C-alpha cells in the first residue's frame, strides 16, 4: 500500500525559506523508475508541478521556479525534502508530494499516488 | 513549456446525463516511443487529486467504467457516460510527454450537478 505524507510549517513569513518533508511508504526510491514529485495548488486554483527527484538522484525543476527550489532525498528514511527560498504571499498554496514513475528510458513521468497535502500560508 | 487548455472550465450536468471534458495541448503529446503521456485526475471537494486515466485511455483500478478517455496528438477527451453525485469535483488533464523540462496540468474543469 503506497502512502505519502507531507509535513512542514503552516505559516511562513515573506522572504523566509520554506522546507517541506515528504515521508512515504509502500515503495522505494532506490528502485529504478521510481521518483517523487512536488506539486502545489493555490486556494481555488489549478495544480502546478514544482520538482521531481528520481531514483538515481537526478533532479528536475519547474522552469519558472527553478532558481528558488531545491529537492533532495534520504532513501534510508524514505523521505524527500523540498526547499523554496524567498517566499511570497503568492506562494500560499497546498503543497502535495506524489509518487511518480518514469519508464526505463527515463521518460513519460506518471503521477499515480498523492499525499493529503499541506497548506502553507505566507503572511507577515 | 507545453500549455494544456481545458474546456469548458465549468460543467453543470444533470444526474444520469453524460458529460465530456476537452483537453488540448500546444504540441503533440506523442512521444518517440509511440506512447502518449496524457493522464486525467479527479479532485473531489477537500480531497487530493486521484488518477482516473493514464496514457490517454487506460482506466485505473477501481475507477468506474462510466469514465473513459480518448484522443490523440493534441486533442483529448474525458467522458462520463452517466454522471453520479460522487463525480462532483474538478478534473485535470496532465502531460508528461514533454518532460523534461516540465510536467504540465490543465486549468481544471469544475463539474457540478445541475
């Protein structure tokens, strides 16, 4: 049974750095093809993919946010961490982590299982 | 980045009637391996998204067979043959063909009961 759970602060101040942790079970990030993505959703708005880390520790970022994002993993703890610098009120959103699988050729990311999400509010 | 455009953005439907959601991509989603990496997700109120359909037309386990996906190239459709109350929510299409650089989602279509 695949599960993911996001954790982190509910409130951050503008200009601060956000650190979120995704703790998962039911799969291993050392398995070929396995990845974890971060996706966010501002209140009442659409989903936005942020970052992905794969089993080989390759990292991929949203074109528009890549200068602010860092993704990392701790395979032994089954955790993936996302940091986002210089937070702004427009970054207020529910942040999700999700299991993502890619083919043996390293393409075709397929998001299948999602965490429950964690709401992060950016306000002074 | 590839842009995904859904229509309509709001879809009022009578219970028991069919519903159809369109998703168009700014570039063909056919990858060189012959696959088309287009998924559909359902997000019920207050819940996380749930995958319904992967690679255009493959229904996930546990998804009712009233849901079906079709399309090719740049035009895709999610159909619900007979809408039930539990289908209320927002539906998103997502492409993975043009990754990297990005996985992109449509704006979402809100289905409500008329």
